[in-house]
C-alpha cells in the first residue's frame, strides 16, 4: 500500500494524490455482497420487483463506505497549497467536499506525526505541515499504519520542493 502517489514533481508544482486502496475496495465488496444476499433471501416471487431496488440500495450503502480521493497540490507560481477531498458521490456529481488553500510562505516545517492506536498497538503516521501561526495541517484526512519510511520520503520531497532547509538555517 502506498501512502501518497506523486503525480507531478516539477520546479513549479508538486501534486500528491491518495485514492481508495485495496482494503477500502474489499470493504465495499463485502458490504455489497452481504446486503444483497440478505435482501435476496427476503424476496419472494410475488415481490420480484424489489430485487433491483434492493441491489441499488446495496450499491449505495457499499459505496458510501469507500475512502475518499485526496489531492494535495503545491503551486509556486500561484504561491499556494490546495488540499481537496472528494468522495465517490462527489466524483459522480462533480463537486468537492472539502477544499483548503494555504499560502506557501507561511509553511515553516514538515514532519511525520505518529499516534499509537489503543487496541491494536500499531502506530498510525501522517505527514503534517506547520505554519508560522502555529497551525498544523495534515496532508491527508487520516493516517496509515504503513512503514514510517514512506511517510518520511513524502516529507523529504515536500521539504526539497519548498526549500525548507534554507528557511530552517536562517
């Protein structure tokens, strides 16, 4: 599993993207299969017209559990960072759920934050941006339990793109 995919990395822009993974698609398939089997058990020959309706309902419930597509776009020409999140329904209806725009000049640091999950004992990692005002912005809405090296690689890519090493020295 890859934490974030680097879509574009030029002198002017850096685009990172996260799309639903295999685990999320497996959950969607499992929910759809379980609900459609349960719905089809209840349908008799007298109410056969309920079958298409129940399958549509199963699709709706299953796809509502799908992870979101997240895009983090750094643009030096415009001087801003745009983070957007979009669900499957947002993609179909061409709408954006959440959009955050941050001035690149206010970003002072990039770190990998870790948090231990209470019941599993695993660590969850997420890349965070720190601003001059003290605000923290997560690159993605939720962390992953992937290896910390993948997160550090993304962190280093962002640091190189924003030239944060020179800002830290001065």
